[in-house]
C-alpha cells in the first residue's frame, strides 16, 4: 500500500511543487511449500481467502468455504467450534501444520468424515476418512467442537474433480446450557444433532407450506439444504433459492419460513447456543 502526498511551497515569491511518497509496507504473502513450510502470514479461518466470511454478528460468524478442483487453501487456524453444511462434495485431503498430509487424528474440519443428512455427527477425533470415487452432490452435516479444547492450524487440498463447498457457522463463545429443552428454546420436535454450541433442526416444507411464526431464545442461522424456492421472513427477509443460501434471526426475533416453489424445500435451523 502506498500513500502519495502533494504540496506547494512559496519560497521568495516563487512556487515550488514537491511530492513525497510514503510507502506503508504490508506483510508479504508467501505460500507454503509442498511440505507445509514457509507460509506467511498464517491467518484465522475467517481471513483465509477460500473461507469467505459472509456475515458476522458479535461472536457469530458465517463463512462460505469454496475450493475448486486442484486448488488448495492456505494454512489457517481454528480456535472455536464450527458447524458445517456441505453443499458440494469432492475428494479432499488435509494437512495439519507440521505434520504429513493426511496425518490428522483430530481437527480435520470439513476435510474429515461427516455423516449424511439425518445422521448425528461423529464424535470429535473420529476416523478421518473421506469417501473416494466420483464427486457427487451430497449435503452433509458436521460439527467440530474439538477446536474449543485445542486450536488447530491446517490447510485443505481439493484433489477431486468437482467443487468442494461448505457453509460454516462459527460460535465464538463457551456454549450454552445443555439442560434447556427444545420446547423451552422455541423449537418443535427433536433436534437432528446437538452439543453445547449448536442445536440443529431440519424443517421440510411441501410446496405452498410455511412454518408458524416463531421465535427462539438464542440466535439462529437458517441454511438451505435442498433445491427449491422459499423465503425466511422476520425483521428482515431472505430469499432461499439454492443450497447454501442462509438467513439470520437474533434472539427473540419472530420469523417464518415459507416454500414458494413447486418442489419440497428443506432447511436447517442452527441454534447458536450461549449463556
């Protein structure tokens, strides 16, 4: 970044024009080599270029992770629990800083194993296996809460043939009270998955159907998990028109979700739990 200032001096009735250039040197970006050495800077996850931050509200962040085939993220650090919805799948591998490719017993993030929709997430530190075979569209849900115990710095390589994309919701708090029931939190039915930081609910709507207006005792992020057209309406309205679209409603904000299209619409309501 450079700054250039011009000024005019009056000397003995004459004019003297001068220009001074001041250069503010930004840190030089240097990628890591194949062995994972030499990268500068090493940034938090929400500043890594492939993890684009699309929203922040206090200790809540939404990131849109996109890695094209053959591309690789920079090393980035996770310090807080994150919930992922994978909306476009591809073969990936992960390298933790200072270790070999694939040597990741924990903190694998979206490059690790995640269940299909409708199944609970695996425990932290579960087997870091990624299915091979041809890339396919397969929305999957995953929480990695192990970052709350120990930060991890890693990078992700898309060594498949399709786009890898996941929406991530980061909760930068110590979590909430797990004794609060779904009903008390403002949800109907059982959660699809739950831990101290996130409680996740699936909403499936037929064409023309909408939820009753409702509110929650914690902030919620709505993530579209299927094709279809809809709206999430409250103090603000959000369009839902493709997998990965999102909406946000703060604590106590009444909202409803409507299917405005001609096919079944599924969304995930993610409660961002905090005390």
